């Protein structure tokens, strides 16, 4: 038996700083006055990008089931590698992205209903003032098909911080001698200690090459990377809107209203993120098997697919949720779950204090 003590180096890009709460995703329906029954919907992405954020976003994509909703992001930054993964997932699924904030309508119990860590009942409003996409966030942002910032939102970049961490590990190795030859039988770690570390604020050539390749893949000019390199990690360089347009980081001078404004649902053809939800009478009629009222186009009008209903069996999807309409869910056999009453979602998504 022998003991071996070794040092081990590891690094994390843009992760040593605490950026606040981790990114939370939510499915949002516009609460703008007068937009019903056809309102825009989007995915809210608020918070810091962590190493596990891409896994959570994959759940969002699974819930979307091929439907394309724009992403409204508000993030101080976070993990570089995770941001790159998010950007590629966004581009692969052909989603638009805009910098903005989403405020929940807290007059209804629609802000805290979760499905696998994703908020699925959310009525709210989007706005650009005070919204940001900084540090690693622009890497995620670059993945959007249409990329919007506008005049009131803030998009900033800076040098990437790389943290090297030394780890001291003590191993126990067991050998066996057979006919004069020594064979290793087992190796196990006995102890593992932090042996210190250091940070560097200079972008390595390998990282620069990786980021340059990523921006090229997304159709963004190299000038964005040059600005990142030339801005100290302790500062944030806000990119001017016209410069972002020249660098192809944004696709137009428009703000998030281009994808979340209530007026977009008056266009022909109807944007894909505009969803028409039928009136309660329509939903109740369908739940009882009665014919649709005159002028109703039936279940096709309500196609919002957000998350499983009931106990999660049968791949059932939420088809409608609205403070004035309640909720309806399609069961495994196609029969909707009727709304209990106006403003309250039906079981099983009702909050604990709600009594049917």
C-alpha cells in the first residue's frame, strides 16, 4: 500500500462573482388591457446564468413542444460556458430574444405555479426600462434569431474572469506482487482539500478562439469580442444601439415591443406567439361535450401548450389560463378540465389555500 499526494488545477469562467439569484424561466401571457382574447405570450428569463441553467432551459423547450415563443431576458451575467450552451439551444430552436423585464400581475395567483422548476401560470407585462443583459448574458443573447435591445434597455460586456482553483488530494493505492511483479489493485481518494487558487483577467488564446468561433457561428461581428477584451472585468461597457446594429448583435433598432406588444396580435398573418383563448362558455361547453357557440372556431383557438395537468399522466397540456377566463386543460382523452370559477385555476394547479 502507498500514499500519494497530488495537486489538481481547475478553472471556472466568469463564475467567481455572485450575480444574485439564479435564472428562473416563466411562461407569460400579456396582461395588457384590451388584448384579450388574442394576446402575445413569451418566455421570461430573469436572473444569473448558472452551470445548471441550460438543463432548466431544456425543460422549457420540452414544455414548448415545438412552439416558438420569444425570450425576454434580464440577466447580470454568470457562467460563460452555460451562456454559450443557452445561445446554441436558442438558435437551434429558432427563438427570438429581447432584453426586458417581466412584471407579474400579482392580483391573481399566477406567479408561483411550477412544473419541474418552470413557472407555467404567469400573467404579466413586459418593459425595457431598467432591464439589462451584461457580462456573459450577451453570449446567450447572440443565439436569438431576432435580437432586440431598444433604447431603454442596457446590454454591456467586459473582460472574462478566469478563476483557477488548486485542489490537494491524498490517494491510497493498493498493490499486489505476483512472481516479482507489482500490480496496482485499487486507487481511492482519502482526502481532498482546497489548496488555494488565483484569478486572471486576461483572456487566454484558447478562450478567445472559442468565443470568436461562437460569434461567427451566430453571425455577429468580431468587434463585440474586441470590446469585451478591452473592457476591464471591474467595469461594464454599454454597447450603443447603432454599434450593436453594425456589429449584427441586434437585428433591428426595435425594442421588445416588437415581440410582446399587444398590438402585434392585430397583424395578419398572426404572429406565432399570439394565442387566442376562447371565452369560459366555450371551454365549459367543450368540457360537457356541447357544441361550440356560433362563431367559435373550437379547440384550435386554444393551443397554448405549457405543462402537464392533473397528475401529469398522459402528456396532458394546459390549453388556457387567464385572470378572467380561469384555466382549461386537455385530459388524456381530449376532454378539457373546466375552469372552477373566474380568476382561479382548476385543480390540481390551484394554490394550497384555494378551495374548490
